[in-house]
């Protein structure tokens, strides 16, 4: 395995395609990232997953770490950072000694390697990790990995890992005010070159917009309460149709689910580190979905329950990445081999569908239809987003599209989202989303 930035990977077979790219200027980057430090993907075949992210979504490997227990690759595009981890052992005693790595398949025996992939870790940058740990201890929360102090020639980082109450989800907490390296101590920088000249630069995948978790029935209230107590998250109303007690209930002849949402507020006392901006970049809203009762019978194959079965329990269903030009981004990603969910029927873009909304927003009907992009003008929200000058007088709306599952053995997928004043989550498109992913989430067809 070579490590020159171009040939880090073995020739392992490729199956599924993932995410994005960008060159990281280490000292500047550490000061500009929001509270989400990175998202970690645990995979069986690390080189294959990395190659997918590079080739199909334009990510660039900017750092690499090789240890006795795992290989880890940092893939970056603009302010979007994925850490791909592939374990060499599942032995808990050996993993315990590593500063960063955990086994994401908690149900496995200690000596077994993971047999499936999972997007399992949303890592947060914190101001004061001691205060954060004290808060967790006061709530009776044990750490999955105790506080570590890790140093190299670029400085020192203090870090620990806490397990969420949602399935296999974990959160690495990172305090790095004294660190100027490319990522974390013991990660070696990889690659050189001018990012602006890269062939994928026009795709413009910018930052993590929000995350969505799939939860078991009747658990979302407890999940929100746990994150409020432990992480200083705050519940918020998704849109005007949401009931304060029951959440946003979406029920049609094909969909039966409940959504609740929370986010970190930059003034929260727990002290997640966030950029001082008002464009949503400094936050990571988290949407939690649960199935409604399996009655009536047409809810029996509920997408949330099907996702949980395939994943092996609750977890991170998808992550949305913001793009300022979704049509251009989708075209470019398709040329690179990225695959997207089945587009809605043509009637979606007609008078009996969303034609009125598309015209009101001033969007190109054929451009949306050609790329299978959805529009939502009912996306209420909680913070202001700067809008393009040319569309100041148009309807607030968002555009979105969903990829097919990215990992060979997990149903996790990506959402691409462009916001034009709207700050919600496209709840008006839930039925369209259901239909577009029905074949491979519920029916079990090959993606």
C-alpha cells in the first residue's frame, strides 16, 4: 500500500460510492470549521470506501493514520470531512489502548472484526472537554473511551468518546485549541496541489447541513431529552404543522412516521465550538424519525422500520450536505459515477404536482426534472439564511435529492440540499422520498 496521496489504496473491488473532497490548509482550517469536527464511517473494506468517495464524490485524502488496530483515512471537501476507519482487530483490550479507535459493532464478541459498515460517529469540537465530561458524569453517562491527551510536533489535542442512546451512534469530543496540524496528532498529511484547479471543484459540496437518525417506535422524546441534558441540544419545531407534544406526524397511504428535531445552539453552556456566523454553518440540526404504528396494514413495510432492520438497529440514516448549485452538482456527480434515488414521476413537475411551487420559486422546470430534484416551499425553520440577490423577492424554498445507499452492507445514504431562504428539512417531500427509495430500502432490491 503506497501512501503518496494518489496510490494509498489497494486494488480491492469497488461496490458502492460515497462522498466529496477538498484540500486542507491545516492552520487555517482548524480555525474555521464549525462544531462538527468530522463524521466517521466504519467499513470492512477501507480502500474500496475511500476510492468511492474520491472517484464518485470528489473527496480528497488529506491525512492517513496506520496503527496496529486500524487504518484511517481523512477525506475532505471544503468544510465536509469524513474519517474512514477500517479495523484490523476487534479485540477490545487492544482497541482500548488506541487513542481514537472503537469497534462500532457493539454486539459483536470482543475478538471479532466488524462484518458490516456503519456511519456511526459524529465528532464535535468542544471548548472545555473537562466541563463536558463532568456534565456527562452528572447525567450518569459513561465514556466509551476515556479522556486522552495526544500530542505531536503540531501541538496537543484532548479527546474522549461517548456512546449515544441511539443504536450504534457515538460522539468523539475534541478539544484542540493548542493544535495546528492537518487533523489530529499522529495523522500524517497526504497530498499536495492546488484545490481550485481540481476537476471536481465545480461540484461545490460545502458543509454538513443536517443529520437524520432512524429510531425505534416511541423513543424520539427520550432521545431528544437525553441530548438536551448531555449535549445542550435544544428541540425545535420543524414547521408550523408540527404538534408540540406529538412532533411532526406524516401519514399518507404510503408513509407513516413521526419527526422531531434538535440542534446545538452556539450559546449553550455545554460549549460545543461553533463559528460565529448566522448562516446555519455553525450548527448541525439533527432530525430523528420513528415509525408510526404498523396499523393500518399499509404501514407494515414502513421505511424507518425497514432501514433499522437492514442496519441492525437504530442509527444515522443519512447526512445532508449543502450545495449552492444543486443542478450543477448533480450533473457533475452523475458524470463521476454517483448514483441517485429513483426520481419522482413526471407528474411531480406538472400542475397536479409541484409545478406551481417551481414557477413561484423562479426555478427551471426542466433542470429540476432532468436531475430528479425535489422542491419544498413548506420548509419552515429557525435561523436566517442569506439568500442570493437575484432571488430576494422569490418564495423561500429548498431543493433536495437523495443518493442510493453508499456502503455495501448498510442502507446509509446522502442528501444534497440547496437552501434559498428555507431552513427546514423538506418534510413536504417525505412521500416522494419514500417512493424513490422504496425499491432498495423496503422491497430489498439491489441498489
